[in-house]
């Protein structure tokens, strides 16, 4: 993560950006729904990778407020508030707006225009068959009362990906079908146009799977009360690790313990920089003689080390709302150029009317 | 229809428009899918009324190319070509771009943005229950392979209507449920916003129902080969009336004939300026002694009178593509101001993020 310094965005940002594009790095699109501040699950699952992509890829980070509305239309204010929170989290972990374009989905009209266009290139039956959508419908208890925006969200995601002409999209394992859906739309648009106006995208699935909640539940979430926020205080971190689910049958230090399903070890797998030592600790824990207190102390120290600088930067940056807005604004302007250009490409390729 | 003269659009059009708004006329939105030139069915069903609305209403006419794509995605070129054709038809019948705003749907991004937003305020089940959509799905033989854009089209129509803050929308009898759907979305948006940011719209159903094709089929369409285009030549008109469906049991002049389901009388109902004389003719036809030739001659003369000046203006205007483009461009700019303002109103009222 390093100790990146944040300076005000110089005026030459756009040309800097243009220069970088010429270097032919692959374009990567990623982002987060703005429904609340990010937590260490986001760090392990995506933010850490995004820090690496800053140099190897042309990276766009989408503050997905429009998508957040697909199941938060009843609470648009939460979605609005979270825009700044998520942007703060990005900058706090070390995303550099000079190397990564942070942009706001709702302020890129080409995304809505391409979404509406793509809805004509996918059938309702196909959307309903999408395994990710099926799972989400079940998980959210929508039943037949699924908001239309939620069913249509794969087309909107295809618009996001293709508008940036992204060829690499990091997704959770359960989201790979969405990229396949995107590529189906791409192929139909290209076939109708008679030429490859849009590139297909490749899903990359991060090695680190989804981090469970501190209670061992599959999904870490602020609303589930089982998350550790990137802005967590030292006391929050301590309390969270203390409450963390381990092996319920590991009652005495001398008993053999399980490391599978043991959240402390899952977190150590994700965050411990000394993986050799960790392997030894696991063996010790499994044969007995290593208490939960010891491994929790190790994890807590690691998480304090990880979060302390993030929290400090976040606190500093949160004093300068103007700077955050400037970062979002300049990134969104750059993104607008890119996405409008793609829309024109598609409109031209399909032979639609152009005033 | 009168003998309106068409002049080049003066530069003051926008301020003229603004002046007119202040007069508090109700706003009416109407338009046509750009899938081919218009025919006399459009004239009887809507164009004639639109000529009247030019003075009594603030009228927006939408060239609905985006909506045309919902079931023509395989042939975008047809949709593109038809934009100019439909605009030509508007001007040829006497739509005055100084009094009516002619605008192009695909060039109003706020419509797509509001559509995507509204999809979050309507469930899939509700869209599927829409009787108009149900009928259309059946009529077009989509079955389960209905394009998602087609299912979502009521939300897009709600976006069109509300973006202009239209309170009056002329629709066919079968389309009234679409206005009810729009108003449901309006009420949900207003309820979420906590204040009436969008007005509800009222459907007006023209007295003249849908004109059948010359073969007596319910739907007149160019593709069905049973239409009379607004640009029809004198010979086309003559041939169409000659081929027109009457009463198949009315074999000899002296036989009693039926006027119901007799296309010639249906057209005379729609176009004959002397409705008293027409009532007498009907009585004569019903008791026997009036031949099809006579009533066809009467109808042909009426249609020739109707179409001759339209065809002449259309031919003249079609020589000046630059003028047509200018009309569309200026109208679309005016419409863009209006629709962007509405989008901002909605975003503000819902408390969404505004950069």
C-alpha cells in the first residue's frame, strides 16, 4: 500500500491521462455500490488488488450510485451519503487519482443510454436465467416483486464495462455469469453492426475469496454488524477480534483445534504478511497447545498495523471535502469523455441517427 | 389544416418558446416511433388533432427512434432513415416548428437516465401485468423471448412523459393502461421524494378510433400493404380506394348494403367534411340502390383533396434536408433544456448525489 502522498489534482490531469492511454495498458473497470463505507472484506477482496493495478492497467473505479439504487430506491439519501464515504475509502487505502480514474456512475449519461440500448439485445428469459440474478433475487427475498431495475442490472453492467471499453473486470466467483452476459450483448451488438465495435471482456476472479464476517457468516456487512470498517478505531478492532468466531470445540488450550472455518485463521490467511510462520502456527493449533488468545493477539496486531495509516489518512482527507469532490469531478469528466466516445462509436456502428 | 407557410426557423425560436410557456398552456406530449413514413391512419388518429393543439397547448412531438429500437434492434438503419421521413410528414401536414417542438428521443439523454431510475420504482410483475404490453407481446409473437427493452418500455414512456412534465397525453384506447403505469411511477417517485416533484398525466383518447387498413384489417401498416401513405401519388390513392374492402354481400347496386365494417364508410366517417350528406348516403346504401362505385368516387375525391397539398409540401421540403435537420436540431435543443431541468428536479427531490 505504501505511503502515498495525496496532493491536489493538478490541472494537467486529463493530458496526463491521455498520455498513459497511449501506453496500451489493458483497461480494467471495477468499483463499488455506494451503500456505506467499505470494510476490510473489501480490502482483502478487491482494494489490495486495485492498488497493484494502478501501474499495470488503465484503471477506472466506478462509484456505482445508480446501481446502488436498484435495491435502495426507498433510501436514496443513504446512497448519496455513501458516495463521499466510498471515495474517502479509496483515497485512504492508497488509490491515486493521478493513476486511477475515480468516477460517479450517475453523472455519466452514456451509461444509461447504452443500458437502454442493450436492453433491446437481451431477452427477459435470458435475464431471468442469469445465475447471479437468480441467487440475488432469492437472497434479497424479492420473489415476484423484484424491481425491474434489478432484473435489468446485467444490461446496465454491460453498459458500464463496454462504455469504458474495459477488457478486464475483477469479479467475485458468483459474478462470472454477469461477464458472460456482457459478452453475449457485445457479440449481438457487433453482429448487428457488422464489425467489432465493442471488445469482449475477461473476468478475473481474485485468488482471495470473499472474507467471512467476524461471526463466521459468509457475508461481511455493516448492516449485519459483523464487519470491521476501514475507519475502525483501535478499540473497534480489538473488540471485533475478541468477538471473532474460532473453533467452538476448541475449549482448552491443549485441545487440538480446527483451522478450517475458523475466522481468525481465514483472516490471517488474507492479511498475515508472514505466511511461513502462519503455516507453523496452524500446525501447532491443529495438534493442540495453542490458545485462541495467542492467534487473536497476532491477528489484532496485523489489523491494527493495516488500518492505522488508513484511518489516519481517512481522517485527514475527510477534513477536506472540497478535495474529495474535486477528485470525483475530474475523474468523472475524464470518464465522460471516454464513455461518450464509446456511445458515439456504437451509434455510428449500428447506423443510428446522429444529429 | 389550412395553408400554413413554412419559413426557415429564425434564431429567436428559443426565446419565442420561453415566452409561450409563461402563458400557462397545458403541456402535451405526443409522437411517433420512427419505423417508416406516416399514413392517413396517423392523420385521422393523431396528426389532425396535433394541428389543433398547436394553439391550445405547449406541444412536444417526439421522434421516438429509441422506442422504435425496442422491437427493431435487428434493423437500426430503418429506424434511422425514418427519422427524416416522419419529420417530413409532420411538416408536410402543417406542424409548425415555431409552435410545436419536434425533438429526437435518442438525443435526449435525460430520457434514458430517468428510464433507468424509474425501473427501480416498478416491479417486473407489474410490467408483465400491463395489458398493453401483454397484447403487444401476443401480437408480435415474442413469447418468452421478449426483448427486455420491450418489457421495460412503459418505464421509458413514463420517462418521456414526465421529462417534459406533460399533463396531457393523447393515446389510443388500448394504451390508456400505459398512462396509469406512468402515474403509478409518478406517485412512487413523489412519495419517496416527500413532495410532488412530478405531475400526473391525463390520457386523452381521440374520438376517432384507429382507422382500419384498406383491406378491413384492424391495423393499417405500410408493412401490411394496406395503408395509404401521406405521400401517396394520385394513382396510389385511386388504386387503394378501388381495392378497398366494402360489404362482400353487396353484389348488385339494388341490394341493401352494410355500412358497419365497410371500410369506405369508415374512411368517410373520418374524412368527409359533409357529415350530413354522408348520413343520407349511408341510409341510401343500407336500403339499396347505391353502388360501391359512387361511394368510392366520393371517398377518392376527398382523399385526393386531403393528400394533394400534403404531397406537394412534402416534395418541396424533401429537397431541403438541411432545413429538416435544423428543425430537428433546434427542437431537440429546446427539449434538452426541458428534460435536463426535470432530471435535476428529480435528482434533487430524491436527494441523490449532485456533483
